[in-house]
């Protein structure tokens, strides 16, 4: 009886299971390449290794790190602690050890997108389209394979939102705390939480989101205190973090303004390896066709939300904007990966628009063509997401299709 129930559930959910399997397989392939630091892994990955060694210096902003790396104290510690736990569990210092949790979180984030779309729209086709397209986004694909904190904050944020929609306020607040303990930008979720709670008329529950997240945030610093640091040093660290993010005036060849992110104008170059006549690259790049179609989907969904006075469509658009528009006021240097939390909602908006083409045969042909374009676009950039060696003419094609500085000179 139990076996029959399991088989029935597998058959019933076969499409999302296939999407999740695809998500895992695509992300796990070559995730151990390169066997060195990639981009900001010199901060996050290195610090995770030092956490695993219980190195006190890794928590202190005043220390001088070894050459070529740096202690990462400018963000809260939870994402790095999860990476450190993986290194401890697998008894390794190799990069795959700190990257593996990100892959698992990447798969979870795809499933959470499916569940959120299911809760909002209550339509399987929209849920599946949302998850499928989100699984083919290049930006979060790379972030889930790189020892940085973005995939963690996105996953925790999605979990918090899903639980809030199900009125599981206490657990939702805990996951919000986990998101904040990974990256301060999770604060933007508060605007959506406030709107949902007002709409649900559960005003008293907002207290959960005032009290619980700060407790979770402080708990993430337990190793900091166990190593002998004082409350004053904790306050000092938070001040240093604030001064860093509010006063960072550095420049970078791959920095980009917030308004350019929906168009994928400036992919971020993470890694290069010259292999004779071939070059292996890793770029944090969105799926170009998904980004362009997705942005149009957001605009169309915003129009539909106003025209139909639809709360559910308005929620999708507001969530998208809540994680994008605050960056217009940011004084610090910005990169494409700061767009990451908006992408799940972009995919949901596009999925809603595409669901309109699932009824008539001619419309279904258009839907298949558009999804094929998105898949082919992902296939085109896949070597640039995973460091697959390519001939120089193939590499030059990537730079011709993106407004990105070519680090190699003429190819």
C-alpha cells in the first residue's frame, strides 16, 4: 500500500521531479573545476576554510590576511558557516567542499519557486514553467556553484515567503532571520512581508518578524562569541560592516548600474584558464533570452495587475521591484549578481504570461518555440558558466553578444 502511494506520488509529480533532477545534474557537472578560488571565493571560500579550522582571525576585521586572499567579515556569517560545515563533514579543504552546499541550495530554490507559484496561482502549468525557466537562469546557476552567499540568501528568502503565504509565521520569521544572517539585502523582504500581513489582516503576527530575525542573526555569531569576542567587539564589527557597504567607493571593470541588470548587459568575469589554443572561462551571466523575455513578462504582468486589479499579480511585480529598485539608491559599487533575488519573480511573471498560450494549438506552437529559444540560449552560455574550454573564435562570440570588457585583448 505504501509502495503504491509512493509510485502514485512520483507519477503525479513527475515533471517537477524531472526539472529538479535536471537542475542538479547541470549544476553538479564540473563543479569541482577549477581546484582554486573563483572570484570572491578568495573571501568567502577562504574564510569558510578558516571557520572550519576555528581560526579566530577569520572573525576580526583588523587582521592582515595571507597574500591573495582576505578574511570576509563584510557580510554576516551564516552562508560561510554552512560552507565550513560542509568542509568539516567531508574532511576536505578542496573547493568542491565549500561549493557543494550551494548546489543543494540551488536545487532547493528551484523547488521553492515551484511551490510559491503553485500557492499564488494554483495552476500546475504556471508552477512548472516558473521552475523550469528558473532552473535555466545562468546567473543563479553560477552563484550556486560558487562559494559566495547569494544563493543562500535567495533560498532562505524564498522559504520565508512561501511559509508566510501559508501563514506559518514563526517558521517564516526564522527563515527570514537566516536570510539576514547571510546577507543584509534580505531586509528588502520586509516590504513584501508587511504588504502580505496587511492583506491577510494578521497584524499581530508582524511581531514575529520584528523579534525572531534579530535573534537568529545574533545566534549566527555564536562561534564569534565562543572564541572569546565581547559584545563591544560584536557592535564594532556591525559598524565596520555598515561603513564598508555605505562608503565603498571602489571601481571594478565588471561593475554595472542597477538599471542594466534586467538586460544582462554586464556579465561578471569570474575565472579564466588558458589551455593552449583553448580558453576556459567562468562568467556570472544571466540567460540572455530569459532575461529579455522575463523583463517583458514583468512589464506585461504589471499592466495586467493594474488592469485586472489582481492582488496575486501585484505581489509578483512588487516582489520583483522590492529587490531591484532599492539598489538605485545604493552608494556602493554594484554587480549583476545583486539582481539575483529578483529573478525568481521575473520567472513567475513570465510563466504567467506564457500560460496564456497553453490552450489553442497555434498558441502552443508559439510557447514551444519560445521555450526552445530560452533552452538554446542557456546551451550557448553553458560553457561560459562552467569553464568548458573553447576555441578563441567561440570565446569571442560571447563578448560580441555582451557589453563586457574583453580581458584577453583581440581574439
